[in-house]
C-alpha cells in the first residue's frame, strides 16, 4: 500500500453466534465447456436452461443467494449477468440475486446502476452488486480501454456508482467518463440502497479501500489455505474502524470452490476432472504448471480451500474457515468451474441447501 493508507491493525473476533446468521449461496460463471470425461459439449441454449434450473433449485432448497460472474470469453455465457439474473428473478421467490463480480473497470456505472435497479424492481428487492476489477483482461480492449488504467478506472467508477446509489440527481466529474451535471438516473430500485460489495483477491490496498468506504467485502479464495487471508481481513476491519464505520456494516463474505455429494469419494470424483481441466487451461495462459491430483487432494484437507465432500465434511471446513478468519457473514460456493454434469450439479445444490446450511445455522 502507499504511505497514506498505512494502517495498524489488530485481530478481530466476531460474536460466536455469527454462524446462525451466515448466508450460504452459490456463484456461477455459466461455464460452457465440454464434459471432461465424455467430451460432450452442451449447446449454449441448453446450458442456459440448465443454469436457470440451478437457480430455481437453489431458491427452493432455501439458499440465500445466487451470484453470476462476468466474463467475455468463449467458455463462459455470463457476459450480460443482469439479463440472466432478471430471467431468474421471474422464476424465484426469496433468493438474493447478485453479480459475482461486475467488472466495473470496463463498465459504465450509470448502465450498471440502471440494470441492477431494474433487476431489483423485477425481483421485489432482491438485487445485490459485487464489484471488482476482474482477473481476466479481455474486456479492456473489447471496450476500448487501456489496461494501464486498470486501478484508476476502478476507483473512479466505484466513486460514481456509490454516488448514483445515494442520489437520484448527481453532479460528478472524472477523467475517464463524461461528467454528470445533475441529470436524473432512473429507474430507482425498490430497496432504499442496493447492497454494493467490493470483490477482492489478495491486494492489501483493496481490503483497506473497502474498509475505509464502509463496503461489505467479498474475498475470492481459490487456492492455498484460507487462514492466510486473516491479516488482510483484519486490515479491512481496522480500516473501517478508523474511518468510523459501524462494526455491523463491515461484513465479510468469501467466494470458494467446492461441491457437495453423498460421499467424499463421489464429490472428489465429480469435481476433479473439470477442476483440473479448467485450471490447467488458465495456467497455460499465466505460466502455472498443470494441476495434479496430489495438489487437488492437498487442497481438500481440513485447512485447504476446496470445499469438496459430504455435507458434514464441508460444513466442518466452513466452520473452521469462519473461525480462522474471525467470523464470516456469507459463503458463496463456486461449482460451475468444474464442468459438473447437470444431475451432479443439482444434487450438490440440493445437499448444500438441505444439509450444509442447516448444520451451519443450527
């Protein structure tokens, strides 16, 4: 972090009853990839129909949230997440519908606000936004943006998005977008304030920024051991405390990879082939070695990040992770990255809602 953001932080512990209120959800990237075992590739229309069925089931089994990512790559169908979430809103009753994440650096905050305000009206007040900078860079040339403006774009656009949430008529100016001089931005959502979460990876400045702004934090933990993120989460809480943000507003959620099945062996057998294929492909782009079964099994151990197993073993790992991180308000599990067969995906969602969530809330 730069000098002006240096913050002394201390260890925070949330009340032990926090698990009773923990929100359990699912995130998806609407992956359109071949079955790693059979090689079969569904059509885009079939995959989209399956995705809507997954969201409907998540709602029926009592899960709290369903989030959709945003990518602009051949293997994902989530380039327009608000459109998919609006379709899901008409088919669900209770589940919160969120982005996971909106790549705000490459988006127009006015359009983002309008899309999610419209989603909020359709869903009866169930929309949320998780904004972030994204881990892929395809959107920058696609929308005529410079990658070297990566962080500056995000900071400026986040400032505008928060202003749009708080005011109907906004006066605002920046470097990367035309100024607003009091124009009204419509429609307005049903909720007084649509929740806006800040999605982060491992950059300390991002954690501090979320705390200073008083925004809830969604941490993507996709490798290693979750407890290593504790200093960053404490940094977030201390930054918020120093900025005068009430402790109850400093919510921490995590986005993790996982799958639930009737046995630990079945969960691993379902998840590993697609997980290995996806991360080996990304690894070729980023200089990582291919994924091995030994690495996968290491991440399935009690302190590892992969939540792959029976409802009981996944619930135990989530409890441990919450304790290690000082208490969590929400956990979103990402299963679609592993190209699970549709029936296995539905079974995983069913077990997450009917078995894992009740264990955590008991």
